[in-house]
C-alpha cells in the first residue's frame, strides 16, 4: 500500500523543481566529458513515479531499471559497455544496471558506493550535486576499469542527455 501511495502522490511535481533544464544540461555535459576518458556509455534516466498499474502488478524500481536498460538500448553498444543510472523519485530509489562487459570489471560494492554518494546528496536536499557526483563517480569507475584505448569512435553511441520519464 505504501508504494502505491508513493507513486500516486509523490514525485510528479518534484521533478522540474529538483532537476530543472540547467541541471539536466550539466548532467549531459558531465556524461559527455566522462565518455572522452573511458570506453563506457553512461545513460541517466529520471522518473517521477511508476504507473499505478505497474505498481499493482508488482513492478519494482529494479524491474523498471532493467526494462529501461533494454528499452533505451543501453545494452546495445559495440563493446557491451553501457551503464544506466536510474532515479525513481517517488520511491527514493537509485538503481544501476551495467552491461555485461562492465559488470565483469566493476563490482557490486563499487556500484553500491556510487548509489550511496547520490543518496547522500539527495538526503541533504541537494539533488543537483547528488546526481552530478554520482555521474562523476560512474565516470571514474569506468575510467579505471574500462579506460579509453585510443580507438574511440569520436561520438558516444548513446545520447548524453538524461531522459526524463
């Protein structure tokens, strides 16, 4: 019942206030800058709330992140190097889904540390800084585990701009 109420009444009005277009532009710029230093592809998705029928059918934030990973074709990169950072505002959830090429190199503990960093910013009400620091940490992890080998295509395979759902 709690999840149903959260998704019915939370999140939808918070998104533009917490992530105005200027912040979304900063996130896109940070994703692009990071992708010049590593061979990963970072995609950020921010969703206000889940559809109530999805909640009633048992969909979790983890399920939704995996669904978006597929729908946004984050899995469909040449080197299996896509990472999705998913934020579900209504439930205060952060999920990370990494493609198999990256999942073999970056541990769950490293991803959990990244989620913790984002949560810390969000808990302080600093949505901008929380998400920017998370993207920075994702870029750092990818630079360490998936460094640029000099054969980059010159442009990212996935859009740098966060998707708002």
